[in-house]
């Protein structure tokens, strides 16, 4: 993605935010075909979000396919701090990406209220709370680095 988009930093941040939401909302159907790039004039960017749903509800049990791995060790990365650190970014961009993700925690913190306002069933909201809390914990940890 970074090889083709116009604003590498903005689209990297957006891509990471989408994966935070995938984890928080248990959208396990996060494979590469659910992300697209669009060209509008001279601008090349991520397309609007699509095919996003709490797939843990699917009776077929869709497993999460896209995961983060360290480029040299091959170890799976589960903490956003480790993911950001493993990305090939300059220092200034890494700081900006980390700060944007940390600030995104405010929106993640409001997910339950947003779902309640939208009329999402309470059992779904309740079931998603642990994932939301974990993502919020990790995003807040980015503030301290």
C-alpha cells in the first residue's frame, strides 16, 4: 500500500486504525481483499471502509487471516507498540503514527456508546467489551512511550 498511495503517513494511520477496529469489533474477516486503493484524479488513497462486520457472529466461524509479523524474526506481533516499531518508518513518521493511534483511543473508548445509540443489541455490545477494552489499553500505552 505504501508504495502506491499519495500520502503514505495518512493512509498508514488509517490502515492501522481499521485494524484496531477489526480487533475491537471482532471482525475476523480482515483479509487483503477487504481493503482497496482508489485513484481520484492524482490522489491515490485507501478506499472507504467496506465489508466490515462483527464476523464472530458468523456460524461458520471465520478465522482472522491478516496478522502482523516482525519482518526479520517472523514472530507474530500482538501489541500496537510492537507493530508500529516494526514498520519501516522514519523517526518523525513513527512518532506521528504512534501519536495518532494513541489519540484514536478516544474514539475507541466511545464505541459502546455509539453502538447503544445505533440500537445494537446489548448482548453484542457486552460480548465486544473485552476486545474494545484491550484495544483501548494498548492505544493508551502508546501515549506513555
